[in-house]
């Protein structure tokens, strides 16, 4: 019985090692709608964009669409969109539904979602 258990453990480890590269490939995903081809900015790039006036502060973008956000903001990213920078806001509604809103980072207007 102990030999069978040992073989099972080795078989499981072999399977995990074989599936590792597949899981890593899944982590490299296509950008979400609104992110564009270049993806999202890191913290340093976000700070620079706000400081040089290329983007509104996140609080201003949230305030601009507050009554259109059906729940709690759980994630916010500043990304390259098709027509410039956009905030991609992930919202969790009270019924558990996840919604993604896209806000123009210069004008503060809702350009996608809902």
C-alpha cells in the first residue's frame, strides 16, 4: 500500500510539472476592452500622467461616473485606450455581478461598460 501511495504522489508531481507551462501561458492574456494594445500604466507612469495633466486624478474620474457605478469599486487601472488614456474601473455590484467601466482619463466621461 505504501508503494502505491508513493507512486501516486510521483504521478501527481509529474502531472503538475507537465501542466506548469500551460498555466503560465494562460497568465499572459489579451488586454481587456479599453486597455488597447499597450496595456496599463505602472505606478510611476500613472503618477507622471496625472502630474503632467495627461490624465485626471482617479478620484475625479470616479466622481464623474459615481451615479453610474452600480456597486463598490474593487480595482482601478489607467490604461492606453484606442483614443488615449482611459481608467478601467472594475465594480462589484451588491448582487455579486462584476462590471467593468471605461472612463476617458482626460474628459472624465464614461466611454464603455454598463
